[in-house]
């Protein structure tokens, strides 16, 4: 999915707290574009466009086409800041990406069939999401927007580890590369109670001296 942003270069005089405040009042968001061996550039973006885009998961995991001065380059969102109590975006950090260099990104996990898996539907288990996103390494062209985790066959007492995930071609998990096969999800089953044996009074031995011979 291609997402295009149109940026305007910031003049040196438009940098600093006071200048940033004036830009926000004018409906602009100050941002910095850096990386890929090029000099960092201060830019502005349309506030409303960014405000609504930040509400969408895909904006956080996609390669963005940034147009600046008639030239388009690919970037990813690295950081953003909201005002403490106003619905206002204060700043963005955008990192350039290279077609030939792998990048690190946090990618969300989408869990499928959780409500209908045996662990939940028939065994009364409680599913705990230990992780809702994973750190991946991939070329920009291979970067997924999300990774699906199918729980259709999950049973109580089972867990899913990073090594159980099905990854798109060319995508590697950072923790696996470091030798850490972390748990992603646990189906904690309710402790099974064994059926109690039915015992009749005749099976209970009488206490000594409690009955007449």
C-alpha cells in the first residue's frame, strides 16, 4: 500500500520552539527527515492529514512516499509526539530507507480465530497476549504491514513462541537472531478437577469404639 505525504522545507528561521508553535497555529506539523547517509532536513506537513493518518495502524508500518521540492523519497515513521491534552500533533521523526539496506521495524501481530479455537470454545482457557508486536529486520520491499497468527488449533495449556510464527519471505525476527525464542501467547487452561469418587457410608471404616459389636 502506497501512502504519499507532501512536505515543505523549513527555513532556518522557522526552527526552534517559537517557530514550531507558529507553524502549528498555521495548521502545520514540524518534522525532521534523516538517514540513508544524507543530511537531516527540517520540513513541515499538513496537520490534519498527519493527525488522521496516525490513527491508522498501516501508517505506522508502511513505507511512506515523501514528496519534497518535487522529489520523492521513501521514509518510515520513527517517532511522533502529541500534545499532553489537546488533539494536536507536535512533531514527527521520519527516517529515509534504502532499497538495498535492511531496516528494523515494530510490526503488529494480528491474532486469528481466537474466539473459536478449542482452548477458548471448549476448554474454557484464557488466552494471554504476551506480545502484540514484534521487531523485524527486512528490506523495505519485503516489510509486512502486519503478521498473522492463526490460533485455530490452539489448545489449553499450549503457548506460541516466536519460532512458531509464519513470516513473509525475506523477513527475520530480531529476537530469534539473538537466540531468544520468546513466548508470544499463552492459553492458560482452568485447572482441571478430577471427578470425585462417590463414596458410600458403607465404604467408610468405622472409628474404633464408635460402634457396638
